[in-house]
C-alpha cells in the first residue's frame, strides 16, 4: 500500500469529479475489471490514471 494517498481516489470522489452517480462509477469499475490501487478497510482507492478509463466507459 502506498504511503502517499494524494493521487488516489475513492469511487465516490471519482463520481463527484465526473458529475455522475456513485452507482454508475462502481458499475464502470466492475465492467472494466479495474483493481484498486490500495484498500483501507472497506474503502477501495483507485489511481488517477484509472479516472480516464472510467470517464471513457461512461460516455
């Protein structure tokens, strides 16, 4: 697990940045098979470069 989490985002934060619902983001993550970069408890954290993949999948 990386020590710096500044470049990691939760599905909720990704949804806020893209202006869509959490459910749509979570569905896109599942369909694309993206694995979290880090996990803390029940929260999954994704890298910022995954944001572009998710954004293109939502179009």
